[in-house]
């Protein structure tokens, strides 16, 4: 995503949006960090959070988050050494903006599979 920035203004807007989302994530799981549930109750508390509807801080629309997503946020923030909010920012992939190459063998397999699909679809149309 960072490669899509057209200048400092867009980069700053992107950073602010990431910060806004990180703060929302922290506000959702923050109570679990401030008052940790008893042993065995973390799952129940996260399920309660996943059942809620939240407010999308950018679009202003209702938003829901899956149990696994909230669980990931919880453990990410809990295990953060210094700043749990920084850990909740969306990270740019290390390979962002790079083309992922496939081997020649994979390319051949995909071509052959594609021919089979077209043949099957073509014969299905003729059978009607």
C-alpha cells in the first residue's frame, strides 16, 4: 500500500487512517487488557465482543469483527513490549509492490488447466 502513495499528503492520510483503526482495535480489546478475565474466560469475553456491532471510524458504518480477528488483536496487544496500539496498526507486507513469480512448470500446469476449463465450458454450451 505504501507504494501507492502519490505524495506526502496521501502518505500522511494513510498513516492517520492506520492510527485510527489501531485505536479502534485497542478500544475493543482494551477492557480485557485492563481487567484480564479469569482463567478460561478469555474465550467467553472475546465471543461477547465478536457478537457486538462497532462503528467503522473511517466510513461511519456499522462493523463486525470475527472471533479470530479479535483474539488475534488481544494477543498481539497483550504481548506488545512497549506500545500495544503500535502493534495493532496494519502492517504493509514485506513483498508489497513486488511481483510474485511462478515457475515454468506451474505456468504450464495453469495453461493446461485453463484449456480444460474452456473445453468443458464450450462443450457444456453445445450440449444445451
